[in-house]
C-alpha cells in the first residue's frame, strides 16, 4: 500500500532501544530543566530589600526556598563542582552522583515510588544530598566540600532572606507553604 504526498520518517524501532532511550532522556532533560524557575525572576534586583524583622526574613526564606528550590539546588551543586576541580577522584564521584541527581530528582516526570509508597521530593532531595556528601567525604576532600557547602548555604539563605516574595506568581504547589 502506498501513500503519496507523505514524507517517510524513521520509526522508533529503527533507532533501536539505545536511540529511543537517548531521545527520551533529551526530552526529560528539557522538561526537567524547564520546570525550574526562571533565573531572571530569581535575580530581579528590584525584588531585593532588607526584611523589617527576623520573622519576616524567616517567612521570606521559607517562601523563596519552596519556590526556587531547584534553582538553589543547581547553585549549590555548581559551587560544589567548582570546588572539586583539583580533586579528580572526588570529581568522578561527584559526576556519578550528579547523574543520580539528574535521574532521581531533576528529570523525573512522575513521583518516585519505592515498595509501593510514593516518596516526597523533599525526601529524595535530602537522601541524595546526604549520600553525595558521604561519598565525597570518603574521597578525602573534606575541607573543599565543607567550604563549598558553607558558601552555597550562605548564598542561598542570603538570597532567600533578601528577596521579597510579593512579586512571585502564586501557584498551587507553593500555596501549602
């Protein structure tokens, strides 16, 4: 049976299983990174102001961390990566753990299910962070890791405390926070 006027396309079976997996991974990377908040919104300098009290600062930190959590995770991981450039073994461990981060936290389309129970994103984030830190500590780059994490946490808290939350779009995901 012939059809005229159509352009033949390759089927997914012609690509093979590895081609299909790579194609799905590319789509998930685009979708996962598309789910993060815009950097332009995060670094809108008109939205920075000193909070009037400690309770206001704490509220802003909670709201901003909930809203920009993926952006903050990217910032801390980038700082950690840069600190490990002079420790090749640690860098290899970090790259392997980064792959785990990509597939278990950043690129998931559906919730993670273990033993029939849904695992919350915050639990996945905490477990991945702890496993990453423990494995990197085993590579004897302790000072670099501690300094990088300290710098990352200070930057995240400072940004979250100083960035006003008035201009953040309201969505269902953050309304519980």
